[in-house]
């Protein structure tokens, strides 16, 4: 990557789209919602594994070159002039690989109190009364309880990236992580962005927090979840009551492990 690359990962509904929208204001940077590069890397690793009999012809140097080639090919029109921030919630499972491919890369992990993430997704489901969401396999049934159980399962929309984040926070490469809480991003955006630039070693940039532009309408429509990546034009916090039943909120109250010093034993940086 001629002008370097960094990564955005972490939890859903935790500010990664807003972070990307702000980074895009900087003409020296490229950022977007989830790119296909993460899934392409997974597919190529599978094809280069011993599960493919032709893998006998591929050595580690070739594997590295092929994987780097995925990034170079996908961003061929971007990286000659811009630093890339590639987004994928699965990147936290590949922190060691990323470090090998791009020794100077850093990863910003967007996080948010888990009950509020469940609440946010439930808000979307109830708002889109005439749509069925791909998040829940277009299932017309279910309750807030079954949806929360699905989200928090080991392979669920929240459960998988949460476990991946835990893994990354206790990996040998944990110093490459910076956790960015949603509340910090929306309540103190200038300080949050300053921390992102300082952590990645990029020159600071003055952002316009009153005129944020981002459009993923078609992408969200195909998921049957309009508004999934909606970003307000001005960055601000929204104080409201949760729509979750109290027992459901309490069930996941303790799941936001990055808040606990006893869990963050490698002292991964948390903004704010």
C-alpha cells in the first residue's frame, strides 16, 4: 500500500460509519463501510491452505505476496494518493496477519455499551415495519428476546465481533488497537478524532462536525434494513430512554468488558 493502510473494526452500531464519514472529509484519506477485502482475504487463505491439493506449490512468501496483492488490487485507484482505512468487523480476528502484512498498520475499534447496541438494532427493526431484515435472515417472526439471543450468539452480529475484540485485546499485537467508544465520538468528536490521528501517526485535520455527508441508502435497502448506516449531518448525542425490557437490559449490562480494568490487562488504549 503506497500511502499506507489502517483498519476500522469493533462492534456494530458503535460509530464505525460515522468515523468513516468524518475521515472521508480529509482529502488525504479513504474510508468507507465494510469493504469486500476481508472476505476476499478469508477466501484466499482457504484456497492456499492444505485443504486445496495445489497448495503444495505455494510457499509463505507467495502467500504474503498474494494477500498484499488483494489490497493493492482493490485499492489500486486510491492508494497512490491516499491513506486507506479499511473497515471490517472480522479484522480483529486477523490482527496477527495484518501485522505481518502491514507492520505499521493500526486498528481503531469502535465500541458501545452492549445493551445500547441491542436497543439500536431493535429500534431499526421496529421502525422498518414493512421490511424484513437480513440481520435476522428475513424471518417474519421473533421477539425482542429471540432477536437479542441471536445477536449475542457466538456467530451473531454482536457476539462474534465482541469475542473477536476480546481475542485481539489479549493478543501479542494488542498495542496496535485503540478503542473508540461511541459516546466519546458523538459527545466529544474533536477530541476523538485528535486521538485517532495521534494513534495512527497521521497529520491532524480540522473536521466539520456540522456538515457530515454519507450515503449508503442502496446498500441498506438490499439488507432490508433502511437506515442501518445512516449518519446525521451534525455530530451530536441523542439522549433517550431505552426500548428494551428491564430484564433484557440487565442480562447484558456486564458485557461491555473494555470498561473493566480487570479485563483490559494489556492496557489497550480507550479514548475518553
